[in-house]
C-alpha cells in the first residue's frame, strides 16, 4: 500500500494530506477528516480509495461487511487452565444481565478520530483564514495602485498650475 500515491488520488478531498494509515491486528486502518476506515491487509489501493470516498460521502456509522469479519476462534482450554477458572452455571449466566464495556482500542480510536476531526477543522479554518487575508492583501494592493495613480494625477495638476503661473510671470516680465 503506497500512502503517498493514495493521498495523491484523494487530493480533491479537503484534508486528504492528513490521511494516515496503520496496520493493526492484520488490518489496514485509515484515518481522514475524523473518519476511520478499516480494510483487510491485502486490500488494493483502488479498494482503499473507494472505501475512503464512501466513508466520507456517508455521514453515518458503517459496520464491516460480514465477508470481512473473521470467524471468532473457539476458546481453547487445557486441563491446567480449566482448573484455574471458576465453573459458571449456564442458568445463572442466562439470568444475569450483562453490561458492555468499551474496549480500550475503541476508546483510543474514538479519541484519535476526535483529534483528526479537530485537526481537519483547524486545517479548514486556516485555509479559510489564508483565503480571507489574501483577499484583503489584494484589496490593499489595489489601493496602493490607486494611490500611485491619484498621486500622479495630483502631481500633474500641480505641475500644470506651476507651469501656467511661471508662464504668466514670464509675460508680466516681458511686458515691463
């Protein structure tokens, strides 16, 4: 997987330069604009590009397709490990309500997604700010050009007035 080539293919997407990829537990994990996209390790560049574009186009949460979810291997117990674990009653397990706790990886991924989203927002704000300042600088450059033109016009009028006054003085001197 060539991350630089993928960034180039996604260059039409704002924030694509912040695209990152990690291989975790045999899967490719892409992070862009606060979205996380997970693919099999063997996914091609084209599959990665399609998945990223789909994730950015759809605001909802997406689950992995069933074909990508590996079957969970059965628990392996040896005689030694079985003696260390307490025996649980099936009936007691059915009566007990279970609480789900977030996995540490999910928590870390959500924090990373929040940071990526904040960075994307900052990148957007900086780009907007640069555009606004560029617009103001352009207006200031127009003002500088207009000032030069106005100064030239005023200087021309003053020079013409001075030339006219000198001409009048010359006539007066000649008539004396």
